[in-house]
């Protein structure tokens, strides 16, 4: 069957139209025959998101970004993207905008929510969230550091100004004089050190002899300590402590009036009786010495002893008083 020129021309035109439609859909990243669901997400800033960027769930690509345009006069951007229809998630799921790499690039990942809410359907607008990228995190962490650095520089500048104010001409001169004096002191110390080294070098033998004597004294002292230890000094000290304890116990009993010595020390009546007896004995001895005839009668050749007469000033009376 021979086709006419007009029919051939019509087939070519229809084929060109179809190719144009397919090419246009490919460039817009919108498949011509697609049964996926279309969703919308509104962002304040898309950070360079481009149509055709993949949409993922848990790192798995499930769709693409179809279109990005301004939503209204506020400057907010509405992103249109598609998701394969065979995956179900709640309409409360989140469309998160994130960095796809270190050097840049943005993508959308859906954080699915599986709750009792209604499942997302084509045409729904999902909740959005923007995940801070590496650059944003660096800026957030560098901002406080930048503030601290600026404050430190300002403080350093103020410190330098104050130092310049303090270091006037007179202060600088005094500081130079102090440094010069310190240099002289270091030189004197160096000379003293050299003299000390020379003195030690000249008396090296004497120093070695002195150190040897000190070592000998130390060894002798160690031997004495060993001898004392071997002499059972600990036992002697323990015996002395026991004796002191017994003496303390004895004195405690005497103080409490226990035993003969304790009663003698603490019985006031016995003390008074002994004092009185001592006084009477003293009177008796004194009277016996002064008046022996009162106590002893001696008869010589049968001569009758004269009767004793008490003297007027009897010393015994004086002692009694």
C-alpha cells in the first residue's frame, strides 16, 4: 500500500510532537506516564535546591523534585515533588531539607511517621524542616569563638594602652636602671660562683675527708642504735612503765585511805592522838630530866628520902600551856 505524501507528512508531524513532549518532560524531570503521588513543601530558603533532585526515604531514592516557585509575596518557596505510589506514610511525615554533600547541594528526605493519622495522599502539603548543614554548624560554633576573639583583642588593645600610659619616660628610665642593676647582680653572682668553685677545688681533699668522717659518725650511730636495740631497751622501758603504774596505783590507794599507811595518812583523829601522845612524851622526858626525884627514890644507908616538893615554876606547866 502506497502512502500519500499528506499521510507521511502527518505521521512525521505527530511523531515530532510526541518527541517534543517526551523531551520536555525529561528536561523537567517529570515522567510522561507516571502514577506517583505529588506532594508540596513550603520553605523559607531552599539553599540552592534544583528541580530534578532526588527525594529519598531512609537514604533510598523514591522520587524527584519537579518544580520550585514562589508561593506568595512573603518570599516563601513552594517545592513540588513526587513519590512512588507504592510507599505509604502518614500525612504528618516531615519533608526535611538537608545537605547532600560537604561541598554543597541540597536534597529532600522524607522522615516517615507511622501513626494513626490519615495516610498522605497526592496533593497534600507536608510538614517541613531544614537540617543545618556543615557550613551552618561551623558558623554557629564560630560565632561565639569570634565574639571571644574580638573581646580578647579589645582587652589586649586596652592593656597595651594602659601599659603605654604606665611606661612613661621616667618609668622606662627606672626600668632600664633596674635591668642594668640585675645584670650587675648576675655578674657578681657569676664571680661568686667562680670563687666558690675555686675554693671547693682547692679544698677537695679536706671536703672528702670531712664527708668520710661524717659517714663514719653515721655508721657509729647506726651501730649504737643496733646495740641499744639488742640490749632489750624496749623491755626495760616496759618494766619501768609497769613500776610507775604500780607506784601510781599505790599512791591512789593511800589517797583513798586504803591500807595502814592510807588510814594513817587520812585519819585526822589518829593524827591528833599521835600528836598529843608525842607532846605528852616530850613533857614526861622534860620533867624527868628536870625533876628526877619525882620518879626515882634513892635511899643511901637507910636514910629516909625527903618528900618531893613541887617547885613554884614547874617547866612541865609551861610545856602544857
